[in-house]
C-alpha cells in the first residue's frame, strides 16, 4: 500500500509538472505571437480573465506540488535519487517567487486597465519575457522528472537483465 501511495504521489507531481509544461508552451506558441497586436481597447478580454483563472487554479496546484515534493524528498531522503525531488522543489519555489515578486505586479497593472499603447507594449513585453523565463524553468522541472523515470527504468532493466 505504501509503494502504491508513493507512486500516486509521484504521478500527481508529474501531472502537475506536465500541466505547467503544457500551459507554458501553449503561451509561447499560441498566445505570445498575438501580443504585439493587442491594443488598450482589446487586451483586457484577451488577457485578464484568462490570467485570473489560471492564477487561481495554479495557486492551488502549486501548493499540491510542494506537498508532493516534500513527500517525494522524504521517500528518497537516504537515496542518491533524493536530488530529483529536491531540484523540483527548488525550481518550484523559484518559479513561485518569480510569479509573486515580478509577474503579479504586471497582472495587477493590466487588470487595473491600461489606456496608453506604449505602456501596454512595455508591460506586455516585460510580462512575456518573465513568462519565457518561467517556461524555461517549467521545462527543466518536467525534464528532471522525465530523467528520474528514465534512470529508474534503466536501473530496473539492469536488475532484470
């Protein structure tokens, strides 16, 4: 039962990492290209409701990820594999800090309403650059989990060989 629950914990963590990975790359591939075409009259409906919903959802998901990381660290603490969940935890905390300290002020500025095109362009470009950084970190987190499972699979195959 313990092994099953620990496997579920890692599956939940991987699902959350995959959601960040997919959402981030969706932004880069599909949303960022339209950003330069946004105007003070059009950006709000294209941006604010979606970001507000995402922020609410990802806040709770991040808390779940942090919990899963701690459980994963406890599980692997005496193992050389402990560095995988520790790295994911550190990167999760880093992206959370980037979000709270740097991205949220831009979200709030856009939610408050921007009427000047130059200001909108400046805010959107800064927001996009910060999100590209965050997507890079989310990608690294996802890759760490993939590497963990790949190493686990290789170890398993060498034991069974």
